[in-house]
C-alpha cells in the first residue's frame, strides 16, 4: 500500500478509537468535566499526563530543534524534563491536597481575592491560547503533507475531533483518550528510531546507537561523522555549543519553572483520588516521558546525518519523492542561486540554496531513511496524537477558567451544576473555534510565542503558586503585584527583542541581540521576570496587611498533612 493509503488507515483507526472513548466516558457532572470525577487510577493518569506533557513541540519540534542547534538544543531537554521533576516534587501533591479544579481557582481562593483570580485567568488565557494555536497549526501541517489536503482543511478536521471528545467528555473523556494517544505517539516515535538506529549503526537501542560506530565498516563514530559533515558545510561542530553559559542557564531554568507552571498539566493531578496517588502518577509519568525524551537526541542525530547526505551537492532533478511533497507544504524550499542545478546546502546565507524548517525533521525522517510506508504513516498518526492530546488539555483549561473561575466564582455564583456544565461546554466550543482560527490564520508571531509560552508561565504563575504553598504570610496584594509585574515585564521583553515592536519590526531583531539585558535571550528572560515577580511579591507583602488567619491555617494544612498513613491521602 502507498504511504497515503496507510496514513488514511492508521489515522482513521486512531480517530475512531478517540471518538469511541469519548462516547464511552462522556461527562455527566461538573466534577467529571473538570477533574474526571477525581477517580482516575495512578497509571492511567500517568499515561494521560505524559500525553498532555508531550505536545507537538515534544514530538515534532524538539528533535528538529536539536537536529539544527546541536549541543545548544540540549536546553530544551534539560528544561522540559527538569520542569516535570520540579512540578512532580514541589507542586503536584500540595495542589492536589488543596483540591481545586484549576490554577486560577487555587490562586483565587489561596489569595482570597477575585482580582487575583482574574489576573490568573488572564495569564491562563495568554499561555493556553498561544500554545494551542501552534498545536492546531501542527495538526494542519501533518494533514497537509500526509493526507494531501489543504492545511486549512486539516485544521478544521482537527477542530472537529478535539471538539467532539473535549466538549462531550470534558476531563473524563480527555483523560482516557490521552491514555490511547500516549500509546500511539510513543509507538510512533520509537519504531522509526529503532529502525534507523539498526540501519545506521546496527544497534537496536537508539540511545546507544547515537554513540556507536557506523556499520559501514569505517569504524567512524556517528557523532564524529556528523561533526565532519557539519564543518565541511561551514556549520559549527554538532557537538559544540555557541550560547553563553548565562543564557543556557536562563533558558533551562525558564523552561523548567515555566513548564511547572503550565495550567493544563497541573490540573491533571486533581483527577486522582488521593495525594499519594498524585505522587505515584507523577513518578510513573516521568518514566513514560523519559522514553521519548532520551530518544529525541538520537532521532535528531539520525535525521541530521541522513538529510545532509541526501541533499548536499545533489542534483535537484534527482531529489526523491519526499522532497517534492514537502516542498508543497513550503516547509522546505530550493533556490538555484548559481544556476548549476545542484543543491548547495551551506552555512553561508549568501550561497545557501536550501531552506529547511526544523519542524519537518521528525516527520520526514522515516522517508529520508527509506523506511516502509506503514512506518511513515505511523509517524503521521503519532504527530496528530501528540498535537491533539495537548490541544484538548489546553482547551479544557480555557473552558474551565471561563465557566468555573469567571461565571461560577465571580459573575453568577448561584448557577446550577447543569448550567455550569453547559457553560463549560459552550466555552470549550468557542475556544476550539478561536484556536482553529489562529491555526488557519496564524499571526506572524504564533510560532515564536509558543516557545515563549513557558517564559510567560514562569513570569506569572510559578511564584504565585510556590509562595501560596510554602509561605503562609504571602498576601493577595503581594501575589497580584508580582503576577502583574512579572507578566508585563516578560511581554515587554518579548515584544522588544523577539519581534522588534519598539525598534523597527522583525528586521531589527538580529541587530538587537547585542542589547539583550545581561546577555539573556527572550527565550530565557522568563527566569529574570520570575525573579522580579518573587521580589515584588515579597516587598509588597511586607508593606500590606497579612492574610486572614483561616487562610494561613489552610496553607499549614496543605503543607503538613495531618495524621499518618492513609489519612494523609485525604
């Protein structure tokens, strides 16, 4: 069968599975809709958490970033993995014991203020919508390439699928759908990695294959070959880094604390029965996530090596079919600058004739390596599973923020449970439509802002959550001031140095690098904004009234569980 036929078959089967699960697990109450009834098993929650965590950014983009950035791309591995550990150990059990449905709900109640709740809702919207727009665009691109439909049609199909199980099932439907999606995406990521590792090095374990010798009899290590291929084309050695130490530290920390503050992941720990189940599912999820994260560097090395060998100094007319099909998506393009008909892929921009979007590396990797058609189709199904699982989690955060934090807690406190459930479904529907619109008509900054969403989460949520759990004297004035200053500072830095809004537009961005504060890039500035948030929160707290005694007692209670053994789970 052809790749397209296999893709229709595998994507059709997985979509039918997702829809079937959504019908089986449809929500009947607000508790079902928000936290899946609070009765999800640790293993199921771990798989759902892993799927929620590993978005299209992890499945499609991360290995692509590492393939092009080499050593510098390791910040994403360290930041995102470290962020999960931080969340699992520092925040998840305490947030679960507090027992609220959403992050804005925690902040609103912990800081006894609807103003704090509104600020948190704004931050949740900002982070979630920028993140989900990129997921929907990723869905459109996968459909465009593998099902050969228009990108916009692909986005609409993705919208309909997400709308079905997110609106019908809420968190209950999403949770069990994400269990299936984890199985699909991890299988789809590992199978081609194992195939190519055997093909290139003879070692079936990709993590070991990356550091092995090539099986061409030369005795050359794969990484040494990639280094020489890179330097021959004028690029830096793949295993060398160019970022400053302070920027590497700032980006890694921003990704860590930003990831720990992402609302769609935090809410997953409210779906289990007890605090100890939250801890157990957090540990299991880390193991499940590590399977993909430890494999991504190997996939990056395989893909980069194969691509250079395939395209560099080759006749354009002899390019394989995969090259032509990716050209249609405009994610790879060739301009014959010297008119010789050969592809000159070099570091010198004036001479370089090939532009490759890093997002195609994972998706195109099996095609470049000439793997069987069913493996190529499997990767497409995995990419869709990763994008849809995260999109669903983010859309639920948005709908819960509207129905629970705005309507129920502020505007219509006497709303019935049935009315709140309908409001949640209505909000999810509107959120899907808005996300789809941005997927079809992405503003020029969406791709960049998705990467910066972690900085926005670090600058806003993380200090408020940490201080809310571990510092009982933190009051509403301090938390609100910190969140507002942190998010505004991050937005200013992002607009100035990432988009050149105040200095002549995108064309000025490269020149502005020399003016980065402390030499820290926009991707790492979330660390600075987070520190400023902490400082502002504590300073303002010192000059304003302390929180009520009952709030301080709540903080004591969530930090120090009463009793022992099973009692600590309640």
